[in-house]
C-alpha cells in the first residue's frame, strides 16, 4: 500500500468503517510516522464524537466489578518487555538509560519501583513527543537521503515555536552495521552542533528521538549520521539532511 | 458531556496511572475508571444498549490491564485510545448481531432499522460537537454519523445510501477532516470539505 493510499484511508479507519485493506493499512501505520500522527489526530476527533452522546448513568455495581476482576486477572509477573511495548516505536535515549538501569537490578521491591519509575518517565516523555507530533501548529521539515541510501529512506524534524520539544523521526532506514547506530544532530545559527542522541530502529526501519529544552527556532540544519559512538559533533557525512534555504 | 482533561486539576497522567494499575495498584485503576468509564459506558449504551454496554466497558478495562501494550502513546492520547477501543468493541457486537439476524449472505448489509442521521445529531448532548456536525455539508454529516453512531461500514453505507463506494469514502474523509478542523478551532477552506 502506498503512502498516499494509506493516508486517504486513515479517516475511514478512524471512524471504524474500513472493511477492506485493514491489515495492509495497519502494517503501513506501524512504520509511517506521518500516517500515525494523522491517525492520532483523527482519533482525537472521533473520541469527541463518542463523548458527545447523551450521558447514561453508570450502573453502581460496574465499578467494583471492573476493579475486582481486573486486579484478579492482571499478569502476576508482567513482562517488562511487554510493558515497554508502547515505547518500542518511540524509543528515546533517556528511556533507554533508565531501562538499562532497571534491567540491571535484581528482583525485589526497589527494582520494581525503579522499573515503574522508568516506565512512567519514558511514557511522560513519549507523551510530550506525541503532543508535538499531533499539534496542527507543528512544523515538519523533511530530511532527504544521501544518494548512497537510495530514495526511500528519509526523515522528518518536528518543531513548533514556543514549545521546548523537538522530534527527529527516521523512516525506511536500513539496519546499521553491527556496532553502529544512527544519531541525530541539530546545527544552530552560530554553526554549533547539538546532539539529538541515538535513534534506535524498529524492525520496519523506523525510529525517533525526542529532544527537550529548546524549540529549534535557531536551527538551520538537521542531520542524521551513522557512527559507532556518541560525539559532540557529527562524525562523517550525513545520511539524511535538511537545511534551511 | 466533556471529560476532565488531563491538563486540569488532576495532574497524574493516564499513562502513569496505567503503569501503576498494571503493577497492581487498584487505586490507580480506580482513577482511570473514574475518568473514562462514564463517557465510555454512555457511548456503548448508545450503540449496543445498556446490558451489553456494561460488558463492553468491563471487557475494555480487562483488556487494558491484561494487555497494556495495546495502548500505544504514539497513536494518540489514552482518552482517544480508550474511547476507540470501546467503539470498536461495539461495532464488532453490532455487526455480529446483523449476521445473527440472518444476514450471513450479506454480511455488510445496512442496519435493518437505522435511525436517520439528523435525529442522531439532534440527540447529542454536547452542543459544540452538535454545532460542528451541523456545519458540515449534509452528505458528509450523514456519512460520518451513520458510520460512527450507526456502526455502518463503508460498504454498508454505500449500499444504504445508494451511492458508489468511492463517493462514500470521499464523504467520510472530507467530513472527518472538516470536523477535525472545526473542533480544533481552525478555519476550514471550502475545498477541504465543509461544502461538498
């Protein structure tokens, strides 16, 4: 399914009315940040439709029924990886560090608390990135691939004046060679470089990284490189790049 | 009816409550319930009736704690995800009812007793959403309302309205795009679908 076809089906999918090509669309959504962001905004709209109906009083017994059965049936030993699944397509350096810390600890309450804190921190950061991606006032610049990558891989840099969150997304990227990772970079007007951090990829070649603390108003270029370790400035030629004209 | 937004007085995020609930925090799950059960139940009552609605809400919360990974923050807010989950469960129920009603040979045939779209709109409690829907071109409003509140698929909608599938898809697409813009307070260009 092409990107254009998918984009045209997203509103119908959001309404629950799509009855063909559903699997193909969902597969595309797994790897396309643009369609994913569109779906998120449409679901906000359809949920408003859902909330608009005449209020029906809740059966008093329902609350206790839900709480009792949900607590009884929840996984006794929840899989850490499963809990982190929502982040798998939205990984971020801070979360990765916290996850490593959490995994490195043995069992026990302290480890569980750290694990929970890591999840909460990561989810909170995730939500900040999501808020930016789904805002209609967000600006999106396309990062074009170097000739060596071919035409399909590309990236996007999302930013919005006055909002101290920036997101760099890469799509359809080839898996990096062993020992290497993709890194994002912002170049400021004074020519200095600011690292966005590593950008881990999922199985579809999709990855993203979130940067907090500035709104990108003085950014003149965005690059993605492939290198073996973090650095203060990009090493080697950019694989993806956008530059202000 | 309007949900209390996360940015309001209750500052703990839905994601944080979900993470705690999955760890066995009953109070956290109770707070999620208190935030979302009422609108979810109301929607389900509207779509499938009171008794099934109770099961729909119950099962949605159960799925939430058993498979928390199905909520992906990258695909929207928890509020939108939860309402969508409830809506989808209701659609599944509605369509299985249609099949059980002897429509196996025409599984996508329309609701045998559909309520007119205009009546559905007038019964909405949220005046903002009602006004936004009334701004849409009538064919777009009809397609949106019958799809979302009537549970009709695109194929069933085309059959009911007697128009080509492509026309129905275009009406839903333009209508939802326009509605999104209106509810977000944007100016919507006519070419984007306020007027078909």
